[in-house]
């Protein structure tokens, strides 16, 4: 099949929508959280996202967190599952026993509706997914808001575009908190080694976290390696990381860049200015994949006494919309081994 196309298919036995255009292809799993599970360069044989193998699918479906691009809403940790909002306190289930917190929200493993898929002219293909939450939804008992969340992916010869659109369908203001647990392969080229990779991210300051992995409200001095990550780049597995940072745009961009020194190519993950925080987790420094996670809000934001603008805690009024666009694409590397 030539040219751009979007088709229904399978990914290791699960229903998928496959997109293709130019050298790129991608697969989305509507029934498993709308997860974009694969993004590849077919010509060069690159696999940019951490995909589950066929024999890993059962484990992936039990914990669909470290593969592809899972949707986190509301994202990350909330102390004791408590979520104060607008004079009330919502109670989320405590699902991380080691910290006694709620972790990662309610949308990453539920079925999403495929609203539409097809071509945008001859050069791009797309899929638009949505989930609508109301008082009949399981999530509503914990997060009593009515809203619609659209997630659209478009593939073209330029790369992958992700567009998010959320609308408050209810009568009360709702918190709009979002992150993506994006899992990048390092190496993404099968003939390269992890040591061939350097990682750059537009981070600002590092948040101090307590023993329960919750921010104290203080910042920490960046280490030499973190300064390199902020600058020219650093080996992604230099030490174990489960760190939280503010975002600080550089050159008008908020992004992470993963460079293969052997192939002289960089994968750019441009996430837009609405993501004011970054998490980074690298699987206890085990080479293979790691997760730079763009995040709208500070971890545990609703429990922290700081200005809402500083911690990304904002409301959507009834009928109001929020939108953001992110991009994944490659460029020739300016770094050399």
C-alpha cells in the first residue's frame, strides 16, 4: 500500500488503528486507553517508542504504563488519594501501596471511542479518539465532573502530531490536569547501543520530593549531569531517575531531544508551553527505554499551598475548552561522537 493511509488492523492481537505517511507509521490501541503504542521510521528501521513484544502483551494490559504514550488524567501522585477542589475533597483510590498515594488517574486503561479516521489529503493520515465522562462512568464517583476528551494523532512526512482537546460539559468548574507517560527507546535504532545516546530537555529547576515522592515545595540545586541534560545533553542512564522538574523554554520551545550519535539523528519531542512541568523516569537506570513525561501540573498540586499559576492548577469553566499540540519528528543531529 503506497501513500498516506489509515486502516483498522491488529497489534499483537489487539484492535488497532494504523497510520502511515512518508517514511513514518504509527499504531493506536483504542481499547487500551487510546495508547499510541508504536511510532516508527519504516525506511531506516527506527522504533522510537517502547513497544510491548507479543509475549509481553498480558503484562502490558495489566500495567499499561511503560509502553507507548499512555494518557494520565489527572496525572501522577496525590497524597492519600485526597484531591481538594472548589470547597470539596475528592477521594481517589490508593493504588500505590509503597507510597500510600493515588497514581496516574483513570483514563490510561479504559476503552476510547474511535470517532473518525482517514486521510488529510494525499500526504497525511489521522485518527481521532474521544472519551466522554458523565455520572454513568466509573470515574465519576471519584472525579464528579462531566467532560469530553478528544485525542487526535496525525502522521505525515514531517512526523507525528498529537492534538488534545478537553471540554467541560458540566455546570461547575473542573480541574484540567494532564500528562503523558511517553516511553522512548534508547536505542531506537537496532544497530546502535544505549551508550550512543544523549538526551536534552528544557528543564528549569528540580523539585525536592519527600519519601512518598511528593513535592515539598522547595527546589534543589541541579547536579552537573542535570545541567548537561539542560544543555548539550547527557547519557539517559547516567543514574537512576524518578525526578520532577519545572519546564523552562529554550529558543521558544519546550521539548526533549534524544540523539543517536552513531546514526547522527535526533528525535525531537516538542510538547508546547502548556506543559509547565517535566517528570523523568528511567527504569532505575536500566538501559533500553526511559520516560520524559510532559505534565501540565505539579505532582500533588491540589494539596500544595502555592499560586495556581506556578503549579499548573487551573480550572475549565462550564463549556470551556482547553487545547494543546505536541510533535514528534527527527532532524539531523548537530552532535557528534
